[in-house]
């Protein structure tokens, strides 16, 4: 198929194929969609990618993505600055914000410790978290890393660093999803659900 395609089209398909979760057929559909768009739409699309790449950077406090010095959460004076929820990814912040329940702040690690993938603590935004807690205004850090081997290892590593600083370290409760059946839950999920049970 590649021999049949025009070189610029082949390069466009290859670029789309590099995106996570995009296979060859989807990459081809996206490339043909872009080709059928007007020149103005294609330029707007390309400019949006360039703008995102040039203007988005880490918030100087929480390391979330922002186009200003501080992200919207850190700028918000109404947020409880004494509680920090530690997450692996900026998308986790968006997920928690959709609940409209969490009124404190976040800290984005940008990954999890994974020796097999060559990701150590130094590649994550852990030092920035320690600096925030070391400033003395934080009373609780909620570890909300993913319930994976890497997420658990990261949570344990960070909690060991935080304990000497005299801050309360808690772990997000994980368990059976609403609408889920017990018989289909794995042992770790069931164990977590039992540990995280609350009074009714």
C-alpha cells in the first residue's frame, strides 16, 4: 500500500500512526480527512499543534499543564492549599475536576516509577512536591497514583520521603466500580474495596 501512496500523504499517515492508539487504518482515515479539509482548516489544525507545543508548559507550583505562570487551580484563592492530591498525569486532574468534589490542590508527577521502562524518581516531578511540602503549609498529601504496580511503587516511594516531614499521607480508596459485579472483580480490587470500606 505504501508504494501506491503519494510521498507527502505517506508521511502524513506515518505521523498520525505515531499517535497513541492510532493504527494504520485510522491513520489513513485521518490523513484523508485532513486532505479533504480546506487549506484554511488544515492551517488552523497545524497552528493549533504549534501553539500547544510552544505555549503550554508546567505550572511553577503543581507541574500541571498551563499557558500562564500558574494553572487555574493554583491561581484560585478559594482552593484549600493545605491539601495536595498527587496524580501521575494531567488527565487525572481533569478527571478529578469533573467530579466537582475536590476543593484542594494537585501535584502532577508526569509518570510513575518504572525501572523496566527506564523511568526513575529523577524523571518525575517529585522534588517539586517535596519543596511544596517542605515550605510548611501542607497538612495532608493524598496519593492518587494509578492502582498499578508502578503507581503503587511510586506512592510508596513518595510516602516514605514525606513521612519525616510530619505531613499526613493518605491513599485514594480503590474498589468495586458502581454497577460492577463482585464475581468479575480481581483479588486486588476486592482487597482494596474491603480496606477502603466506609461506615453507612
